[in-house]
C-alpha cells in the first residue's frame, strides 16, 4: 500500500511558469532602471527590490512547501504583492512622463505574451520589432507609436522606455495571474490535506497501528 511521505516532494520552482515569468520581469526591471531611472532615486532601488521580491518569494514559497503550507501560501502572497507594487511603479513612470499605458488587448502587448519570452533579451527583441512598426509573426500591427487619444508620434528618445515599461506591465500581469492561481491551488491543498503537522500526526498514527 502506498504511504504518504512525511516530507513530500517540494521545490522545483524553476519549472514553475510563475517563477520563470517573474525572473524575466526582474531582469527586465534591472535593465530598465539602469537606463531610465536616476541612479540616486529611491524609486530605482524600490523597483529593483520589488521585482527581486517577486522572484525570490516565489522560489522560497516553493521550497517551504515541504514543511509549512501556511508559509508557502504566505510567501506566494508576498511575491504577488511585490509584483503588484512594481506594477504601480511602472504605471507611475508612464503617467509622469506623459506616456500611454497600453490596453490589455493592444496587439503589441498580446504579441509579447504570445511569444512567451524566456529572457530579458527576448523582450528586447520584441521591443525592437515594436519600435520598427512590426509586432508578432504577421508583420505590421497597424498601430503607430504614440498616444491613441492624440494620434501623436512620440520621439525616439521616449519610444523605448514606453515600450519597455508597457512590456513589463504585460509580463507582470501574467506573473500575478499565475501566482494567484498558485495561491488558490495551495489553499485547496491545505484544506484537503492539511500541512506538516497533520502529515506528522497521520504518519505517527500509522506507525503505532503497524
């Protein structure tokens, strides 16, 4: 008869899509801040730390699952909250620089998500394609750079930070959605199977009865 392991299989966070996307967001944010945020600004440190927290807590939550489902759920929640904070920072940057925040259905945003970038370099490749007026495998996306409300074309100087910031927002949305799903799954598992204390009790009970 199969017996329940006291320490279940855990970790494996590098295979989690939520961690993979959070890692791309972190690397992208480091590059973005180095290029476009003043090195003496507190915002720069805060953005990098929020991105790092999203990545690190996602990993730590996975590792903690062996002995504490409560800790796993808490750390996954911290990861999501950190990325939500980072989302606001990117939105603040765009708003304060009079740059548009792209709609979730914008074809450039959809193309980035569909491409499933595995690295910041992949995002950079997408950004170059957007800047040149191409998006995805079908060529022109039919949308000029600039605000949809004004129809203005933004300068080259502001085009790349606008594209990068909106790209980061798209990936943050993906990562937080995946983390939310993880949290719901973790909550269900805890409700159905309990945590380490319950497993310990069940294991000791089986031992006494054999």
